[in-house]
C-alpha cells in the first residue's frame, strides 16, 4: 500500500508523526510536503496529494491542515477524488464503507495525535461495502463532477 501524504504549516507536526507511524507499519509514503512549519498555502498540498491519488500513483491520500476543512474542499476539486474530513473513528469507517473516500483529511488543531492514529487505522482497515445504493450515490456524485454542474432533478 502506498499513501500520498501532505499538510500545510498547521498540520506539519502531525504529518511528520503520521508519516513515522505509517512507515513503522511498512506502509510506503509519498510525502508531498510541506517540509517545514513555515507558513504556506494548503491548496498547493491538497492538489499535490489528490493528483497522486487520482493518477493512481498512490492508493490513498491523507491531508492535514488546522481543521481539515480547507484541505477537504481543495482536494475535492480534483477529478476522481472523494475527500472526507473526519473527526472520529466512526466517521472514518463510514467514509470508507459508504462513500469509498480515497482521501482522508484531518485537523491538527481539532484532533489529537492518538485520535488521529486511531482514525487512520480504522479508515485504512475499512473496505468499501459497495452495494447498489452506495454505488448509485457515488455514481451520481461523480456525474456532478463530470458535468461541472448540479443534476437537473432537485430534492425539495
């Protein structure tokens, strides 16, 4: 398994800890940066990781910023990416089971190190369950991406 890993300055310290933890489990890491705690722009690193996942140069991506929100928004702009901002193990499991999330985003300011490790472990251990309803929903979501606009049928 190969994971593309990235962060901005706010997530740099947690990224380094995650990298060390995953490498100790013999997981290959493609560290796309940042490589210091100097101020930088999260979209640059979100795109670098998302591009690797979309091109299938990495199996999954993990992104860390202050809250995980900015990274999630930016990564989801890349075609083929289903990035999920996750706050707990249950979120991690459901993001994989139901949404086939291929990028995990975490917030270093809102998630402690040990919780981040547990989230990642659960996320990586959980397969996509598939099934008609989940596949149908993912297909609809990806169709929005392909079309560049919302579907013509609206709820409500």
